[in-house]
């Protein structure tokens, strides 16, 4: 069975949302999903979007996605590619879809002169960690990720 990876289009918004919900369930965070088809259409496919997505298909059926954007390294003075989410539906895991999506993103990073290709993974997600280790990625243990969101973000911005 051959895999096809293609850029997502606006018509894929509901498929992406379905994968986002499946991912959130897997990560025990379904209650945090506020995305809708409309917000995906605007945030990924709108005129001011900085985000892009790929869809992985097997025999014409969407089985996975990757959502990503370019970031910037001041030390390298080069863009990097940041993978926000990679997801393969459970029935297609082990088919090579995840690795194929990672390879496509690596090629996009190379094609755009990026100095890095980075992402985050939950520390308990052993299946994903095994894949990332197998492709030669290295965990960055010296950095602690911080986040401002919700009321804390609003309070800080207004205060």
C-alpha cells in the first residue's frame, strides 16, 4: 500500500479537525480542543496564516497529518521548521506514515534553508519517542518550555 503526502487545502479543514480531536483524546486533553472547522480554515488557510499542514493518504483515504510553521533561530540567523502536531490514526500506525510525514517535513526544512527541525513530545508518549529516536532526533533536555495562556496571558498583557 503506497502512501501519498500532499499539502492540505481548505477542503481538508474538517479532516484536520477530526485528527486534532483524535490526538487530543490520545493525549488526554479532549476538553482543551476549541478548534472548529471555521477556525482551522482561518488559522491555517487564511490570508494571514503562518501555519501549514500536510495530509498523509493511503489509497485515497486520509490517515494522518502534520501541522507546522517556520520559526527563527537568532544564533543561526536562519529559519527553522517547528512541527506543532504529527498524528497518524490508530489503524494506520506502523504503516510508515509517521516516518514519511517526518521525512517530508525534513525535506521542506532543507529546501527552505532551515537550520533546525524541532518539535515537542509528551514525556509519557513512548511510541512517539521511539520513532523520534529511530530517525536520529535528539531530545533537548536543557530547555524548559514555558507557556502563557488563557487568563494568565490576558492578565499579563493588560497589566
